[in-house]
């Protein structure tokens, strides 16, 4: 079974492929499915944005499409990141620039107020128009300086007290299991397995 991933992010592709390993699924990036993927995320929620991306990829490829919208929600900056996490600070910033801006904005925030969570919503859309959502969250707190070289996005700043490290410092297998996207992907994998068993 072929599924197109509505993303050009190779980090996301690695996580999704690892989560679906062992299943009869070939995950294709847009370029591998023969189209360029660029879509404006105009939704006000993760679910709306994920479905916008899945619909664009499905229509372009004729294949079932999987899309995610995710972000970091920071207690000290309510409403500032969330669905706009990838655009925090404007389009001119890369991951390290957004991380630097977040640290600067939180310079005076005490440890007790640095709570944060990653949120992910996956949308899966079939060519017949059926769609479903799968969700996950990962709770932590924002560090005062980046830690670790792995991951992407805000991973170097998201500290997980129960693991004693940042998301960037987690082994990939652990990250895939406990992350917001990992939890949502586990839900999707379970649903896909049930679909296959039912012969749908």
C-alpha cells in the first residue's frame, strides 16, 4: 500500500517510516510521488491545517495521504506559538533562530513558569474523501540553553524531567515511542492494522 506524506521535512519522514516499519506500507515523499508540495496553512487549529495538507497531497497524487500539524505550546507565551510554531518570529528564521528568539522571550521566566508541551495531530485522507485524525502530546519544560544535537525544531529546548534530558538527546527509538508525533503515529498504526485485518 502506498501512502504519500504531505511534507518535505526529512526528519518527519524518518520518524513516520520508523513508526510504520514492518507494515505493508510504502511511504512516499511528494517528490517521490511526482509532485511538488507547497500549501498555505490557513487553519486555526492543528486538525484544520493537517487536513488542508493531506487534501492537497491526496489530490496531487491520487494516493491516500498522511499529514501532520504540530507545534509547541508554551505556558509563559499563551497563543504565540501553537499552530504558528514553524513561523514564530517570521519566515526569515530557521530552527536555531526560532530557538534563540524563544529563549530571549523567556529570559525572565522562572523555572516554575517554563512548562510547555508538544502537540501533534495527524490527518489521514483517502481518495474517496474519508478522513480521520490521530493525536498525541508530550509534556516538558523549556530549558535556558539548547541541549543536544539530534532532532529538529524546538527539540534542543524541550526538557523532559522524567528522562533527564532534552528531546534532542533522546535515542531515536525512544523519541519515536514517547513523542507527540510518536503517540499519534502509534494510534495511526493501530488503526491501519485494524483496517488491513478487516480487509477495508
